[in-house]
């Protein structure tokens, strides 16, 4: 089943075309990796999917229904499309448990007991139970990212969007998050993951969507992109790495 279908999507900020002619299908259970230079439009594309950014033109269907336009329940949409940000975006004044349970209480209307049980269930999956009473400042980067992912998954989203989930992490923690994403994939979670990290990309997928100046230039196996000798943009992006 196609969960997300993007057609001819475009976004301009003023005169600047940030996304042009984006077409993309995401199937149930699939993991897509999105790479591209800084400023190529990766975050903007993810943000269009849960209406944090309003596209200028085109269409996005989620489970067969258009999600752009005025008559869409954006709040309901955001429950279905979870978002994990680069910088964790945890509430620093709330404990780990409160960070995960807050949206369950506020958005799902759960009582404290039920919300805490659900939150603890998610945290347990990521070996974070022992840290439930800590504040974000008392956690490592990898642990914070686990909390952020637990929080997104607690809403039982149909799709999880991850924007550079390892960019603030060292290589060991980065591998850890990669393994975690693989586990989620194994459990059938549908994901789009933006990353600069070629190690993470190849850990979680054998294909990459390559975004260049707002256009999807390639949807290809990683080794094909990394060994390309003809396209200067691909060489500039992948060449300097290894
Ligand atoms: N709210 C905004 N207003 C104006 N311009 C914006 C806004 N958000 C993004 N842009 C511009 O859109 C372009 C794409 O930004 P975006 O954040 O999508 O890039 P990115 O590929 O995620 O980059 P990075 O790898 O650095 O995170 C950039 O030129 C950026 O300056
Ligand atoms: Mg970005």
C-alpha cells in the first residue's frame, strides 16, 4: 500500500525555488533515505509532509487523501506522521517520562496513569526505563534521541520522519541509532530518514534519494551513487567522503 504519494511538489521561499517537481511514493513498511548537500531542501521536503511548511504547488496524498489545502485536520495529520528533529527538541524542564507522556495527555486526551503506562512501554523498548526520571540535560545525545523517537512512536504514527537523527551524535551512538532504525523497520514502521551520514544511510537502506538544489536527481543504490564518475554534483557530495 502507498502511504505517501507526492506529485509535482514545489516550494518557493520568496523568489527562491527550494523544491521543484518532487515526485515520491512511500510504501507501507518502507524506509527511504534522503541525502543531499546542505541547503538542497531535505528538511523543507520533510516539513511539507506534516504541514510545518506550506508547499507552493503540487499534491501530497496520505493514504489516498490529499493533505494540502484548507480543509485538512493538521492536528490529526501530525498524529499520523511523527517527526524526529535533528536537535531532539525535548522539553528541558520535563523528565524523560513526562516528555514522552505529554503528547499522549494533550493530544490523545489520555489520563496520567494511562499516558504514563504507554510512555513507559515505549521507553522500555529502547532500554530507557532506568532513565525515566532524568531531565534531558542528564542524558547523552544517543539517549536523548531515543527519548525523541519514543515520544514520536508513542502516538502510533503511520509514518516516522527523521531529520538527521545522528548529526549531533558520535560514531558509536550514531551506529546505535542506525540499529534502532533497523529494528523499527523490522517491526514494520514506515520511515523517511534524512541524513548526511553515509554510514547510517548504508546501515538502514541500500538505496538513497539524492536531492540536489530542490530536485530529486537520483533514486539509486548507494554504491552506484558513491562510485559515479560522470556527475560532478554526485562526485562533489559522495567523493569527498571516503
Ligand atoms: N522558513 C524559511 N524561510 C526562508 N528560506 C528558508 C526557510 N526554510 C528554509 N529556507 C531555505 O531553503 C533552502 C533549503 O533549506 P533546508 O533546510 O530544506 O535545507 P537542508 O537540505 O535541510 O539543509 P541542511 O543539510 O543544512 O539541513 C535553504 O536555502 C534555506 O535557506
Ligand atoms: Mg536540514
